[in-house]
C-alpha cells in the first residue's frame, strides 16, 4: 500500500509560494515535474545523509544539491537552495504532496484513496471513479488499495473526509448497538 504524505505547516508554506510562482508563469505541470525530480533525487538515502552531514559546510551542501539539479529552472534551484540552507531538504516530498493538492484544486480534480477487501479490475476502478465524480461534482482520480481486514465494502478517503462503508465498520457498529 502506498504511503500518503501529509504536508505540515512549513511544507505547505514552501509549496504555496512555489505554486504561486508556477501559476504566474503558467507552468504548473512543468514546475511540478521539476519539483518531483528534485524530491526524488534529493531524497535518495545517500544524498539525504550527505545533505544532513554536519561535517560538510553549508556551502558544500548547497553545492552538492545544485550539482544534482544542473539544468533545473532557477526558481526550483532557489527553493532547493533555501531548503538546504535551512536544513529542511527532508520536507521536499511534503512540499511536492501539497503542490499536488494545490494543482488539483486549481484544475478541479479530486484525488481519492479507495480501500477494498478484494482486488479491483480496471472496469470496477473506473465505475468507482465515475460514482465518486457524480457525488462530488468534480473529476475524481482514484488510487485503489486492497485490505482484506475490511471484510467487504469500501473505505474512501478524499482529503480529510472518510467514507467508511466497510463490512468491518458495520459489524463494529452492530456490536456497539447490541452492547
């Protein structure tokens, strides 16, 4: 099951500033690609350890990050330079996650994490996405995970909202009502 990254206040602030620049430049998808590449490159265990190494001077850490981002747009290099200087490079995956939220909001797309008890084929995945799109009045992109522990039904997470229509939850509610 893929891990969901939730952005903290600092990550949100960096993401919002970077997103505003991307929107002003009219290059939201392009800047997202660069941010994703930077997050992937700088989150590699060896690189992350080097960027956190107290034996390296701040200048050396910044130089290492900039070498890895050769050819990246100046705005991205500035963001990474700021994160390296403040020893916050580990926030890059969170910055990317919140950037995605902002980009989705801008484009009217909603992302849903759906948990099912059984494997779901592409046809059923599309039907779930269509039903959620109709319910929320927006395009919904789904990511489906399997968890046999829910016994049956679905658990849908969209942002902070959870729609739990699982058999496990119904059984727990029935048990509580009978207690």
